[in-house]
C-alpha cells in the first residue's frame, strides 16, 4: 500500500558536503507585541560545525531560534534552509532537512518512550529511508541513554528523562540540520556532557548543529562558533576562544565575568567574578 | 573537521564514545506493546458486535429465537434458511434491524468523533456532548423541525444539524485555545457556555413551535432510537460512512499532534489542514448521530478512554477501535433501554448519561490529581 500510494519517488535530500550552508539568516528583523525583538540578524550554520547561541535572558535567543525553525515569520530579512527560503518548503519537505528540539517537551497522551522516539521517523514514512527506522530509533535511544526506560509512558518520566527522550526523537529524525533549544537545561552534569558530545559527533558526521545554551562553559568547550546575542543583535560571533573575553561577557551579561584558559586543555573557562562570598 | 579557516577549540574528550559508535551493531528497537493486543481487541469487538446484533434483533416485546433470526437472514441472502411468518418477518426486518443498524451507526459516529476530538484538542476530556458540539448540532435539528424546513427532503435534519454542529465546533475550538494549547478548565467552561446558549436557542424554538412539533422535538431531544426506519438509516449512512472512512487516514498525524502543534509541524504535518479536515469530520459524525438520535453524551468520552487504558494512546488503533467500541456500547445500551422496563422504553440518552456522568466525574478528579490542581 505504502509503496503504491507513497512518496518513494520523492527527491530526498543528499548528505551535504562539508562546510555547506544549511541555514542562513539575512538581516532578520522580528517584532513581537510591537517591540523589536531581533534587529538585523545575520547568521550562518554550516555543515560540520556546532554553532551555539548564547546571551542573557530576553536577548532574543528563543526568538532567533524560532525564526530559524520557521516558527516565526521574519518581519524583514529572510531565513534560508538548505539553500531555499524557509517559506518555500512545505512542512513535509522541511521535516526531511531539519529537526527541532523545543525548549519544553510536552505530550498530551501517555505514549510509551519508544513510540515517542519513533515519532521522529514520521517524515520518512513512505520514502526509501523508511528502512532505517529501527536502526535510527535504537541508535538515538542508545546515544541519549533512554533505552532503559523504553517501555515506560512518557508522562511517568522525570523532567531530565523527558528532555533526553525529546532529544532522542530529534536525533532519530536524522536530518542534516539540528536546531536544539536549551537541550541541557533540565539535565544533570553527566547528561549535559553526553548531549553535547552527541552534538559534536553529529557535526563530525557532517551535520550542522545550532544549539541555544545558557551555560557559557559548555558553549566554550563544545561549540566551533558562538553567537553572543545582546538586546536583539549579535554582539559578536566567532570561535569561543576568540570572542569570549572578560570585557565582552561582563558588558553583555551586566555581571563581572572572568575568562581564563583551562590549565590542562587550554579551552576557555568562563566564571562569574566572585570574591569570597561567605566572608561578605 | 570543519572548513573554517579560523582556529577551532580543541574538542574535549568524548564522554563515552562507545555509546553511539556506528560500528556497534544497533540493537533492535524494543517494541513496547505487542501488536497482537490491537488485533485481539479488534477481533473481540467485531465478534461482540455480531453477537449483540443477533441478540438485539431477536430479543424484545415480540421474541424471535436466535436460530430463526439466522435462518431468516440466510433466506434473505439466498443461502438457504427459511422465511419467518408474516409478523415475525416484518418485526425483524422493518422494526428491529433498522433500529439495531441505527444504534451501530450512531454509536460508531459518537465513539470515533470522541477519539478524534480528544486528539485534535490534545485533551482527554474533549467530547462532543460535554463541550457543546452535540447541543449545537441539536439547535440546527430543532430549528429545522420547528420551522418545518424540508428543502433536502429526508436529509434536512441531518444537513441542518451538520451546519450548526460545524459552526459550534469551530467556535469552541477558537474560544478554548490559547497559545496552541487547550487547558482543561477553559475547555469545560467553554462547554458550559456553549451548552447554555444552545439550550436557550432550543428553548426559543420550542416556544415558537406548535404542539405537534413540540412533541416531536421533546421525544427526539431525550435521545431515542425508537423511531428507527430504513429511510432514517439512509439519512445518516453517508455522513457516518464518509467520516469513518476518512478518519483513520489521519491517525498517524494525530499521534504527532500529541507532541504539540509546533513539534508536529516540525515533523512535517500540515497542522492547519489537519485541523480543518478533522473538525469537518467531527462535525459530520456528530451531526449524523444527533440528527437521528438526539443528544447522547458520554459515549465519545468513555469508549476512547477504556481503549486507551487497554491498548495505549496510539491513534491507529484508537480511531477505528473507538468506532467499533462506540457501536457496541450503544447497541447494548439500546437493547437495555427497550427491554429493562418493558413494555415502556427508557430514553437512550438518559441511560448513557446515567452511566457516563459518574465516569466523567471520576475522570475529572483523576486529571486534577495528576496535574496537582487546575493549571
């Protein structure tokens, strides 16, 4: 039935060459509720790299993320996914090219975990890559350490477990562009590292990963490039070792911050400048 | 690793490389609930439906033994068997069977509409009766009786119920959603408002109707299948069949919609279109049921819930399963309605509400406890 009425003949996206531009924002302006939330954002996500979006609360990270995910229309400027304006793709075509992890994972009915992860395979139903379904689901669950509670209903999981299941669903979609909105927010130390390691692996395999992060230390350690947002603009963009400076971060976050190379690895470490807080 | 010209920081050592090493033979994704539960349930429901049809056809004020029912059916199908006597034949084919078939159609419509509606609203408490869709459709039906409309002949009541039901479901949907979600409280309160308004409209129509029309309206309003005839069956058959055939095609997308509107769209679902189509189907199914049987509430709530408990929330079974389950429940309820107080007949709507409301109450309490109060 599926092969008969399905879309097996539909053009499937080719794996992108390294460095290919998979998402691009050009002069994006977004107004929400009469307030300019984003002004003149230019951003590129390339295959093979992890791009982190950081910035203080209200800087416009989530709005920019929404614009990249084509959830929010840009008032001015354009967002391109895989070389075409996001609005020109149908939802089904877009789903083969980019996967989105929302900030909060909700589910109206208590589906078991495996079925939630399997939902990530829905875009491929009826295509030649449908055959990867089982492998993709199993790999995604192994990578996020969710296989242990595969049979439990989603509603019975803790916040951190839900977040990992949601990530597994996004990984199972196997698109070459991954948009992750604060994937580490609800996670413990080990799983934060785990998730960003998975991001690095996906980048190494040729995907583009755009990730919104709150933890500057994680961004510094794992991202190839970071874009620091400040009041709706990109304050600075580049490799973390170059753009994370005491002066910049202190100004953007309005909090004294110090950045120093890790004594062993040399990667930048970001810490708020604190005195001996208990003495005061 | 990248084609960037600038220096990239040293990637930190992987946490546990072995986790997703592609050389690992991927374990087979564990399947959670064996498919066989769904097949077993479907088989069981079909068998039960067949049985209740036979029993209903034979049992009643004029008893026809089961063997004779089968034999008469065989005769009509040209498979041997024998005709009954004239009275028996007439009771079976002109009184009992249209009624049983109507009960099955109405029940299937209500069960399926309930499952779809809960999926679209993403809320397990949505049901055509509770949130006022049935009442809305009833306004259309009452209006067509009170105003003596007959522009579509036999189909007039159905068409009017459909138009009014469609308007109501659109209204409720727009009013009860905010930020892509439907809160339980908003939904229920919207239902109360819509039910009250529909009640007032029905009251107005009754006020202006003459005595004969009032009798017809009152009788119909209580929810009864006692006036079943083959033409009535024909009046709802197209709606029900169309709705029941289209609904299962959207089961997979309803599963994805459980993630929320945006995630569903990210997974390739054209959410706007899905919503429009499903709202149309819900209106179609509800109108079909209301037009012939009045407001019969709680079937659409009870059946999908029980099935979800047994086989999980996957809509691929739930949607057609709820149609079968609804048909079964209503056929049983109708059999009870016309036999427990023989020779009098209980109104069907009263009977389903009698059992449905406590269940609804329990469900409300449970939902509230799970959420820790109303959000």
